[in-house]
C-alpha cells in the first residue's frame, strides 16, 4: 500500500482535495448569496405590483367621488332635486361606473326614499340605514363632519359583500339626508384591478384583498400556494378605511422572472474547482517529477505560475466590478481624447436609453445633455482635462423617448509621461428619483405652510422646550406674537396644574414613544386668562431632531356649554322623576324614546329598558276596553304626529305588563323639529277612582230624585266649568231631604212651605253669587301665576361636545285641577277633577 501510494503522493492528493473542497464551499456560498439576492429581487417585483394594484383601487374609489359630490352640490343649490331628475342622473352614472349596484336618497330620518335602479332593490326602499353597527358608524361620521363617509364591508340587503358611501346633503343650510352609493365589492374591485399593466395578472399572481382586515376577495389556490414565503402586501387608507392587497407568485411568474445566474455560478464554480484541483494535482506532480531539472527551468515554471495566478486575480476583480456596477446601476465609461471615441459598459447604454450596437462618441454624449446644463458641464470637463479642476458634476439628459433624467458623473484623467491628457475614465449613476423626491418634499413643505397660515385652528411647533413656529390662529388664541412666542419657554404656556402630565407626554413624544395624541389642558394667555383647549399632537423631525406639532382648539365656550347642558339635563331628570303624571315619548315609528318613573309604575314595568326602543302601541294600547284588537290606524295617540294634531281622550283603556287594563285619560301632542313632526309626547293618568266616583254620583242622583219625587221642593245644579245653574222642581208628596239646601220641614200649610222654600232658594242664590266671585278671583290668581311661570322660562342654546346626544324637544307643563269638598252625612269627602 505504501509502495503504491508513497507519502509525497498522498500529500499531493490531500492538498488537491483540500483546495477543491475550499473552492466548492466558495462556489456554494456564492450560489447562496445570489439565490438570496434573486429572492429579494422577486419580492421587490411583487411589492411593486401590489403597490400598483393598491393605487389602482384608490384611484377607482377617488375617481368615483366627484360624481356623487356633484349630485350633492346640485341638491344643495336647488334645495333638493326632483325625483325624475335624480333617477335620470343616477342611471347615467350607474352606466359609467362598474360595481355601483344602486344610488339611493335617504331622508333626514335615515329612511331610504329613492333607489335607482328600483328593479331588484324594492326591499331596500323604506328601510332605515342604522340597522347595523357598520352602517350606523358611517352615518354618524357623515352627519358629524358633513363630509362623505364610507362604511366597513357589510352584507348588502340584495346579498353579497359591499360598501356604502354616504354623501351628506344640505337644503337651505340644514341637514337634508344623504346620497348613498351602494358598491358591490366583487365587480368593483374586478373593474379596478382590470387596469393592471399586466394582461396576464391571473396567470402570474394569486391575489387576496382585505378591507379593514376583513377578507373580501381571495383567488382559488391561495391557501395551497407553494410560494407563501414570497407573499407581499401593500396597503392604502381611503376615507378612513385600510385597503390591503396581498400577492403571491405563481409558477409561471417564477419561471418568467427567475434568473438562472445562481445555478450557472454554482455549476461554473464546481467546474472551476474541479479544474483547479486537477491543475494543482498535476502541478504538484510535475513539480515533484521536475525537481531534478535545472534551477532556470524551475524559475521559469514559478514565473508561469505567478502569471497565471495574477490573471486569475484580475479576472476575479473584473467580475466583482461588473457585479457591483450592475447592482448599483453605475455606468462605466472611457473617453479617448485624441479620437473623441467613447467606450461604455451596458449600464451606460441603459442610462442614456441607447441601443447597445451604437458606437458612442463625444458628440453622442453632448447631444444627450440638456441644453441648459451643457455649457457648465463642458466647461468643467475642459478645466478637468487641463488639471484645473476635478470632474464631479450633476446634469440632466434627454433620452430619445423624451424622458428627462438626472445623472451624477465623476471621472479622473490619465496623462502620459509629458503630462498630456490621453484618456478620461469615469462613472455615471442615475439620481432622478432622489431629485424628484427632493422636489416633492419642497412642494409638501410649501403646502403645509399655506395650510397652517390660513387655518382657523391654532397650529404650534416646539423643539427643545422652545416654540419654533406658530400660525396666526395661535397668535389670536394666546395673545402673543410669533416673536414673543419664540422667546418663551413651552412650559410658560401651560397652566401649572397640567404641567406634570404634559411633561411626561412631551418627553415620550420627542423620544419617539407611543403616547396620547389628543387631550384637554389649560393654558395661560398673555393677559393671564386661563383657557381650556383641546390639543392634538404629532411628532416631526425638522433638522433631524424630534419636535412636537400641536393642533389647538379653544374649548372654553364648549366647556361652559357642556356644564349648562349637564345642569339642564339634571333639572329635566328631576322634573320627570318627580311629576305624578305618567309621561313618555315616541318616535315616528311609535317606539319609546323616554319614560318617567310614573309611566313605569302605572304600566307595571320594573325597568325602563323594557320600554325603550319598543312600540308603545303594541305594549300598552293594543286593544279596546272589551279586549278586541285596536288597529294602529285608528289609534288617536298616533294621530298626534301623523296629522300634527293634539289629542285629549278620556274614554279608552291602557294595558299593563301583566295583561290587566285600567281606564285612562291621556293627552298626545306632536313633537316638532324645524317645523317637521319627529314624534309625540304622551301624558296619561289612571282615572279608575274618578270613574268609580262618577258612578257613585250617578247612583246618588238617582236616589235623590226618588226621594224628592212627589215633593214640592226644587233642586239646582251648578256646572263649575261652564258656570251654568240648572233648577228642577218636583211635585208630589213632600219629604225631608238632605242635599245642597238646608233641611226642609213639612209645614201646616202649602203656602208656608212655598215661602220657606223661596227663602232658601234666595239664600242659595246669594251663596252662588259669592262662590262665583270667589272662583273668578282664584282663577285670575292661577292665570297670573301661570303667566309669571311662562315669563320665567328661558331658552338656552347648548352645543354639547358629545355629538351622540340629541335633544329633539323638551317641554314642562302643569294641568290645574278642581278640588271639591262636600258633606256626605257626617263624613267630609274630597274629590279632585281636571279643570279642563
């Protein structure tokens, strides 16, 4: 074994294998690096495609908004739009906008009145918009801001996922409902994505679209895609909602765009490793066999080996340089000054947009440079050739297709032994994107300045506890000029009580931490006045250092209004809770909007939540006294707001929660807002005792008639409400009676009885005159007190900060009653009846 493979041969073989393994590892490392770079390139392509699709969706949405805004503007200018004109206009728009299923008009009570097209959407008309959380949230936003608002994805009444876009309307300066665009997501997104620059989108990509995190489109095969690690996502915010597009490549995309360079490089590396290992082995073998040759031959062989190694290093260096220029988009050029010819690499042709078979010259370069930059660039080039300057310049070029690009150039001059320039070697790279970004940044800064200077909201910026900017509205709010604010510390602006909290928030914001963006604090103005303000904060980095930007709204008037509102609400609550009469309110659908404790007590309900939002006719007024159903069409309570009339009824019954009924007297008054009926307020009382008393009085009158019948005694009745006095005369047998006159005793003669009766009638008439005068005086006193109470009423306009509170109408009234005291035998009875 040792004879067949001597130690020198084993050493030679081991070295060759070691070199081969090292070269194989280098080739694999290069392949791995190129593979990662290729994956990153493919992901960049996917990211660009996703961003393009997201922009296409945003453009489709925003491109549709002006159409509906024009319809809303036409409505506002004409204080409404006729139904026929609305339908014709909507039909024209529907024909031009794929994915728009319907255009609706919703009135100020959120009820759909018109829908175009009506066919297929019949069940939408007459529905309320706020029957789901997503719809209610968008409606409230549109009403609060009076700007278009869009809902999250909702299940459409007609079926399928869709979006609802609300365009608030005004008529005569008042809110007049909405124009609603009903968007069916599948055809709408299909139309938006059809504008993609690739005609084979479905072949190259698998697509998923989400809105506010909710998946609305997912192509088949998405879940089972083997290229999930290439998934990329782009998102944009449209009208407060996040639209996201996720892409995964297909096998066709990978095949069309993947580079074979990694496989080629690993194959070349393995081949080169094998060849080099073989060469090393052969070289070692030849060196071993040639040790006996002369030193001259050995030196020659060493020289050949060194030259070969130098060539390899040069080739490797050139390869690395080519990779670097390709990756960085850098063009290499050489200018032969004597001949004027240019030598370009492939990237230079790409930068100038010229075909690679063109032989460039100095005139080629000169014709591409923008005329406004040519003189300065040529002057610098000539001075660099004379050794008077270094050629490092920026200029614009015009490509053959007309596009304008910004380039940066750097070069060095080569000279001969006498110092004469012979050639110039240089590089070019494209800085167009950087320049355009810089221009866009300047335009954005100018827009910010114009916006803040004209904004009615105070905008201020501070850095290192010093004010660095304040707009005119901030000057008006604080009383300080801009110059005074720049000399003032930030903390001198904040009330001492709020400084600890604001120090913590400000430190978190300037350090880049997440913190509150909106809060209320007190500030101190120049004249020492304390004002409540609402601050919305954000972080910027002017000069590369963090700074706080504050949007400030004066909340002092609103705070006072909120306090007044709370006091008013408390007074209303106390009044409703303390009154003995039952009171409740209903909306246009007959549903309960409020009820006081007396209403719960009389109807037998224990919790107001059992009434709120439920139809009061179905709960307490569903049947007549005999138990037969009462249709809502004949309900006199509902007539109060349907006909705008006031109703007073005392011949019906109301029903309790346990199914029992009681006779009731009720008053129903329509509730008006801006001249329009929005509901009704109903007051009722239980008149069971009154009915029992009336029945007892009827029986007593009958009994009295029987007693007086046959006597020669007259009786009289006085109607307290009308002031009418009625006298009756009975004939027949005289008896002793007890009523409104003193006891009549039977006398010896009829004449004596008649005279006594006449005297008693005269006394009663005198008492009647006195009673009428007393009644008139008390009535005038009650009227005077009522007029004084009306004069004490004051209307207070309140603008609550909370926009979800709406007080439609509140009224306080009292109903006078007569208290009648009469004697029944030895017992004094008291009866209370309404005065009218």
